[in-house]
């Protein structure tokens, strides 16, 4: 009997699943097979043109069979744009003609050059998107070689194990065929992670060695919350996880059933639960999970994975659709936060040593006012169709805010002259994610209609810790007294100036953290749609008076003893365990 093996990775999609493994063999073709010169390159050019048309048709077929709300849908839009880009097509043809190479070699060389041009940026977002370019290469070469790309055989649902999974491989996956994903590569924002969340199946990515230790037919357990993969579990371990899975599935069902109820504590304190989205198609998920609006619409994803700037009209149509769909609930539209870990193919963005502290977000917008104004016009036009709000990211200085507001006024005046309808009283707010803004929140509160606290960046900037650096990740502590007191300061400043305040970072999606935030008096929490049911259950299970008492105690702590949640866990386990047995069984059961 094979020995049990445990693998650790990055938790990409929560849940527990148990099943048989199917190993996805690498489809990488040895380019040496296509080395050497050809006598008639025109034949190879014709083969290339036929392959392009074949892949276009394949992508069209795939998209027709997909739910348009799938995150992979936009990736295939990107593929189609590249295949329609004559400059790229002509470069590939020239490489084939001038080098007298086979079509396969010309395609590989062209995409390799594109990747090289951008991979020097150390940009994590682009490094993950490089897989999309490699996938397009794989599709074209497979078309030339008449390869069958179907990777799922048999009738039984399977656990897919691969070095990495490309959009064209996962696009046709369904919940009745796939139990979960395990990959060697990838991160929380990788395509595999996004796809797993979309399908609602467990996934662990970034294991590095899964394909070395897992064989076809092995029994595999995936714990998507803990980032744990167990290969060939012993009978006791298998029984334990079957029991955990049964309990988890029941809890999930119960949480979803009550998700349509309002987020009100037992003593009547109401909190608005909104959702964070990146794509317009995610509005469907917002409604299904019981979200009461969109607290953060990350619009920069409209600008990525394409070769041109989206026009004002294109943006308007998308924003209008989202705002109309969510009406009468609010939609907070954040202006583009480009730079840091996200950049455009077509933007002249210089390489920076510290991109997260560099030319990004509002700094980018205030310099590229052409892009900024076009987006603001689109947002304002969309505000005529529902409750849209504007939010600026990474504001660190009061003068940045005033300049941004001045540009909003200019755009409003322009639309008035053109007699274009928009909400003239549209609310304007800022992300509070920089310590300087939190410290001066009492001044910023006089100039905006709302705050949204971005805890992810606020924590890393306050504690001077890179949240994706594994070596120092233990220092990234949402419960550090400095972080908690800054958050409380922002909430207090907002309420003293009679504006509302929300939280849209990862803390807003963690049921234990959110209880602390509610105790501090936050008005709104905005999280991933998948997190809303558990957060809502937590809020409905307790009394605000208890949360207030716990929050006040936490704010008085002088050390980072809360780093491992020990004190906070004791508070909840002792004071609230009886009242939230289902919630706690999810987060504390072993």
C-alpha cells in the first residue's frame, strides 16, 4: 500500500474534497523537433495562417459553451485580440519568411520575444499572465499538430493535478467532472485559483512538487482552506476528512440558505455587506451571495491583458451595465489602480525598484489625465442609471485629493456643456490604505463623502512588511495594535464628520476579523462574494454590545500579542462559542 504523503501549498479556493487523481501531462513541445530551415517558407506561412483561423474557431466554440460570467471568458477575449493584431501576426510571418523556419518555430520565437520584453519588470501580475501567452502558443502549435486537447477522460469526477493549468484547459471544466485542482505553480491571483473559486471547488496551488509525488489513480484529499494536500491517506485520516467534509458541506449549505437575510446583530446593529468585484460578469455572484451592493469595483482589469486603452464609450457601457444591474444598491467604482503589481502592455511604464511605492494608482492618474478624464466621464455618465460612487486609490496627501476633485469638476462641467445626463451629487470617496491618510483622517473626512479602508496595503505600509514575502510573512499582522488603532482612528474621524466608512481589504472577508471591525463601529464591509455568507452568519450570531467591549479591550493592548489571534480567539471561544457554534466549527475544527 502506498505511503501517505502530505504536501503544502497556497490555499486558492476553500473547501474539502476527496477523489482520484488525474495527472495532466505537459503539452510542451520540444522545439528541437521543428529546428532547421525549410525550402519553401510560403508553405509554412500558409500553415500559420490556417492555424490562426483554426484557433480563432476553437476559441469561438469554447466561448459559446462557457458561462459568460466565467473569469476565463475575458482571457479568451484577450487571445482573440492578439490573434486579430496584425502587427503580431506580421512579425510572426516575417520570422518564418526571413528565418525560413517551420511555422511552429516562428510562433514560439514571436511569443518568446513578447514575454522577454515584459518579464524584466519583476511584476507579479504579469508573471502570472505570461501563462496566458504560453497557452496561446500551445494552442497554435497543437492546431498545427492536430493534437487532441481534451484532458478529462472517463465518467467519474476527478481531482486534476498539473504543473499549471491554462485557461484553454480549464474553460470546459464543470463541477460534475472536476472535484478540485492541485498545481505545482500559481498564486492566489493565478488563473487556476480564479477558476476554482468561480466553479466553487477546492484548490491548492503553488505546491511545487505535486506532480512528482502524485500518480494517476492515487487517492487525494484537498483542504482548500488550509492549503493542504494529502496523497494516499491512511484509513484513520481518510475517515477524519470524510467527517470534516460532511460537516463543512452542511455548514456551507446552511450559510448560503441564510445569506439573503440582513446583516443585523442580535441587538439590532445593522452593517451593510457589499462585494468586491473585478469583472462586470461577477454581478451575478454578488446577487446570489446576498451582497447589498458593490463596495469595490476594481476597474483596472478593464485595462489589462489588451493592446489598447479602453475607450470612454466602452467603459461607459460596462459601468452602466453594472450600475443598472445593482440598482438600487450602490456601486463604488474605484478609478484605475495601475502600477504596483498591475500594468498595461501599451503603457510606457518605467521599471521601478519599489513599484508598490512608485508611480501607481492616483499618482498615475494625475499624470495621465487623458486616461483619468476618460474614465471619470464614463463613470459619471453611468451614474445616471443607478447609485454609482467614485473612489480614488492610494491617496496619501490632501493635495492629491484636491487635484483629483478638481479634475472631477472639470469633467462635470464638460458633460454639462454637452448636456449629457449624470448624477450631479455623485458621492466621491477615497481608499484609506496609507498611514499618512489614516493619521490625517480627520482632515480628509472634511473633503470626501466616504472612506473605504484598504486593510491589505494599510497593514503592509504600517508595519513595513511585504505581504507576499514568505520569509517575513509572520510580521504581516492584522491584529497589531498599531493597525487596529489606525483603523479605529479612521472610523472615529469619519463618524465625527458625518460620513460613512467601509472596509474592503481581506479583513472584511474573515468572519473573526469582521466581528472586531463591527465592534469598532464600521458601517460597511466589502469582501469577495464567496465570503459573504459566513461573515453575515457571524454578525447575525452576536450582539453589538459584546463586540464593542471586545474591540475596546483589543485597542488597549500595548503589544502584538494578538499576532497569532491567541487573545482574540480566547475572547470569541469563551464569550461567543455558544452563540456561534456553526461558525466556529468551520474556523477552529481540526
